[in-house]
């Protein structure tokens, strides 16, 4: 689908083809993991309630280049375009930056705070906090590289995120006020999209490994042991405590853009019961996100991903489905409806350009307002 309009906040600078080839070659033939190194950070205190993190003291050169990854896990450049404004009373807009764009929205366990990445103040993406019912933003990171894809710990005290500050994508952890930044992964692999286990002791994330494909990995935050769970991209850990379940997107074959949504269960630490939950014959099914009770999933469909060109905007729709694959409902359609997050107030937050810029919106999960397969067009199969 190259390219989606800034699907990830790190899709900023286009790399020449020869550099992309070199990067992929290094990833394919090099080892992946090296022990994390300590990164010196400096902080600047901001007014209460939450101080402001000012990023790493290590300045990267202006000519530094970083890998960029799109929604299909492809390491290649992207094009950004404006979308159409759409009016619908069931939608609520939460951010409204006129410069740059917002992405990667998540909410804390209380449902009162939004964390997201944005290029509203810098060429590179930083991570921000904002009250759900407010408009002022608190900048948590200000690094010369990109900081993206925040994820709250279950107790709301920590934020995991991905950053390219070490030269490639790694996973980092910081306090919710931006202090005490810790690098969790390092090496030549591209590590993205952290998600916490319900008890907060483990992280799942995706990694572009030496095999040349994206895999889901587990990281024990106490022992720092790592374990591969097999192919997959953009994991989301189920909040239920009676199962150890992770949702993710996986392509039908390596290199394909035809993704579907899968789940796996961890049984005695091993991946079991790999289950395809949502698939389509005419769309890529991507970006899974669990409901607060762990019984449903939200996701995005992107129609005809293989036939899109660099000038055509893909049609994207926001859907929900039961965890067993039944009861699909469409919540939103249009040009951009990406990276959903299902909050405790039963609203789904997502990135949309329906106001002309890519900002954070939400929609109430309400059967009366959502389209269903029997009343409207058939859902993806």
C-alpha cells in the first residue's frame, strides 16, 4: 500500500533505494541482538502534574538516516497526502494540530490520559500526553531521532515506546512523567510496537530479524530473557487474566501485503492455538486492538493493498469483531482510519484525516450507529 499517509510517525524522510537495499541486506545477514547499553538522558522539570522529558543528551548528526517502515512492515519511503473532511455526529475529535500529524494513540488504564506520537513541534516524532477532556499537551520526549508507538503499563506508571535514537528501532521504557529512560533492546534488528502483559512483567513486540521477516518476540522485564513466538507484526496483548493471549497481524505469505488478524495463546510459555480471527479476500486486515474486557477486537481494513499506487489514497475502514470471529461491525470508513485503541469508556480512539489533517478521533461503540453485515455491504471475509 505504499504509501499510507504517515501511518507510523517515523515515516518521515525517504531513503534512496541503494540505502534501503543496504539496510535490508544488513538485517538479512547479520545477527540481531546485543546487550542494551546505558543511554545518558537529561530532563527538564515542567510544572505539575507531570514533568517534561527533554530527551537524550547525545545529539545525532543532521545527516543521520533512519529506516522507515510502513503498515505492511516494508522498509521503504512513503508519500503524505491530505484527506477529505467528513462530518459525522458520532465522532469526536481530540487533537487538532495544523502542522505535522498525530499518530499511535493509546490511553492509560484510567481512561483519562492520551499518549501519542506527533510531529507537531519537530521534524522527528516525539511522544506527548494529553487529558482526554483537555486540549493542552505535555511533551515527554524531545530526541533528535523519532519516538513512536507508546504503550502504558497496566498500572499506568510506565510507558514503553520505540525509538530510532540509537540508529535503528529499539524498545525503550520510561516513567509516565518522561523520566528514567531505559533501553530494553539493541542490535541490528528493527524492534517496534511494544505491548504489556496484563501483569506488567513482560513485553511483546515485533522485530525484523536476520531471517528477513517480522516476528513476535517476548521480553521478560525482570530477567531480560527474550523469546521468539513466530511470524507476526504489531502485537496487542489481551487484557484478560484467565488467558495469556496476543493478537497480531500476519501476511498470508512472506512479503505479501494481504494481512489478516490472528491470535495465539501462551501455554507454559510456548505459543499454541494460532487462530485466524479476521481475514478478507479484497483487503488487508491490520492493526488489532483488544476491547477492555478482552472479548472483542478492533481493526482496520485497507482495500486492494496490492493494486494501490503512490498517488491513490487507499480506502480504509474501522471494524470490530468478537474474538471468535463472529459479529463484525463497521464503525468508520474513509481515507484514513488507522491504529485503533479501545478505551475503558467504550470509545475507540484512532487516527483519522476526516478533519483535513491526521489527528486523534474517537467513536462510541454503539450497535445502533455502526454498520453491520446484514444491513449494509458485506464485511471482509
